[in-house]
């Protein structure tokens, strides 16, 4: 795998990390011998930085910068849809700006799938063979699905980043209600992603947000609630009914009741309000 370049903007580095997961998934699901890709950096002219590689035998592609519209990946970026060729050197459907590095690696049949989030190309996943063969529909379909899954995770991460950006703790009641709403949103977003690393990051962000509401550091052991118990309590703290909480979290109302009872027991609380107050006092909720 390539090495993350700290000189790139933070968002590009974050996207590169997501692409890294996508490359590994692409290699696993398609069985293609060579897979690679990278994130797109913004600016006047978008450019793709190839940083993630599996199965390559040379360094010709590592660090390659692909410009919008140029080559197979640049075409995928410009069209915002997958493109592929079965014999790269003789293909008349693409420009040949990158023939030299592609030739050094010996790639002939190549697929490029863009990662598109909110109509913006954020990266490109490539898969390749060293023979001039047509790629099977199953392989192309798996590659496209891998990109779609990655797009969903990036979209959720974007929403989480935006939610955190809106949450600047303030002493006014209105601002604290916004912080609490953001906290609940982060908890709910975490359950929408399949990527374990992203889900853990969202949960950790929600815990940091909750701890920020303490007037002084909490040194006492915090009650241990399961992620779902804390998800439920986050919406209960906003004044949501069981039915409303179930709607937010995609669960049945009876399931919400069960999680809430369990959380109240662990917090040694007899009422919903008492449970919320205890959770806030111990830094589990903002």
C-alpha cells in the first residue's frame, strides 16, 4: 500500500484513508490481481493522486497525478461514471497521457470507477489485468458496488463533520440544545455505516462532545452503557417519545423501551429524566 502524504489537505488525506479501505475491499471482492486508486484534491483543476496500490510490481503508478479528463481515470472523473478498456495501449476512447507508467506496470485491461459524493468526484478506484481480456460483468458490478458503499460512508462522514462544525458549546440554553441535537445525530449516523473504523470515529466524536459539557473533569468511573442504549438515551434527552426515537434510529418502539429500561437500570434511575440527568452528570450526554 502507498504511504499517506501529510502535505495533502486534511479532507484529501481523510478521503485517501477511505479509498484505502475501498482498495482492499475491491481486491477482496473482485479477485483482480492489480488494484489501485487515490483521492481527488480540489482547486481550479481537480487532480487525482494515486496513493493506494495492491499487486503492483513497480513504483511507476505510486504517486502518479492524474488530471481531470486525461487518461482512463481522468475520463472517469470528467464523466463521473465507470469506464473501462480491454486493451489500454490500442484504445481509441481515451487519451494516452499516462502510457509510460501503465506500460511499465504491464497493465492492459483496466477499469476505473469514480467515487462521487454530492455530485463531486472524491476519488477513483482502479482494477486491472495484465492480459487484454474483457472484464466480466460480475467484476465490474462488484467494483461499482464497492464505490457505492464508499460513497455512502463518505457522505455520512461529511454530515458528521458538518454537525460537529455547528456544535460550538455555549452557555445559552438554545445553543446547548443544538449541541445535544448534534450529539444525537452523530450517534444515529454511526449506526448507518458499515465501515467499523468510521463507526468508531463517530462514536468517539460523540463521547468527546458529551464530555465537553462537564463543568469540571469527571474522575469518577462512568456507567458503561452499550452503544444502542446511549443512542436511545440521546434522543430521550431531546424530549423524543419512544415512537419518535424508534423512527430516528430505525428500530421498533418495543425495542426502544427495552434499551431504555436497561439504561435506566445501569444508571440506577427510576425515571427517564433521572436517567438523562445522571448521564449528563457523568459525561455520557452533553
